């Protein structure tokens, strides 16, 4: 599977929440976003 970059704006509070989730899972932000998109 090839990977591509995307860019979008996110509210700073959501970014903090995303980073907290990623940190709690010992993963990076991209992993959490990819999992969320896959679940959607």
C-alpha cells in the first residue's frame, strides 16, 4: 500500500487530544489518524 501526505487544519484543542491519545497508545499522531479513518 502506498502512502501519501495530506494536510488539513485542526482545532488546537483537538490536536492536544489527538496527541494525548497517541501518547497513551505509545504511537504517533499518524497512526491514530489512520486508525480513525479506517474505522470510519
